[in-house]
């Protein structure tokens, strides 16, 4: 069940980004940016299967990514004119929210997220 959910979320994430990136290339140049990083636990090891959420603060659209074996995630096709909020979670842990600002002019931003146990 977890594998099917993970696969479904991964496919949705890819399909959500694909049309936007194709449109940017038609406009005569790639005017997008990306963000990537690693999700780690309290032991500083990468966490596989953590859900990383990317929220567009203008449209409130949320995209999700399940981290790879080493805890890495990647979002591309992001507008340089929008702020994005990033956070990660698992069943028993969550990270704080980090913001990728529209004033951050990096084409490829790196933002690592650290999970802390959640209170029950």
C-alpha cells in the first residue's frame, strides 16, 4: 500500500511540473529555477520516504515529493517571481517551514530540511 501511494505521488509530482517547463522553453528560454536538498533526521542521516511539500504562496498550490533512499528531493520549473514554502514530514516527525524567496536569485537553490519528533 505504501509503495503504491509513493509511486502515485511521484507520478503526480512529475506530471504537475512537465507542462510548465515545456511552456517556458517555447517562450525562448528557461526562466525557471529549482530547489533541491536533503531531509535528515535527528541522527543527521538522510530519511527515505519523507514527504516534502512545496507551497506556492501566490496560488497556494502545493506540490509533494517523496525523498529518495539518501533523503534527497528536487523540484524544478519554479517561477522566479514567487515565494515558496518548503517543509517535510513523516508519520512521527516534521521539519520547520523554510522559505525560498523571490528575492533569492539562485537558479538552483539548495535547502536542507531537518526532521524533529512531533509531540503525540
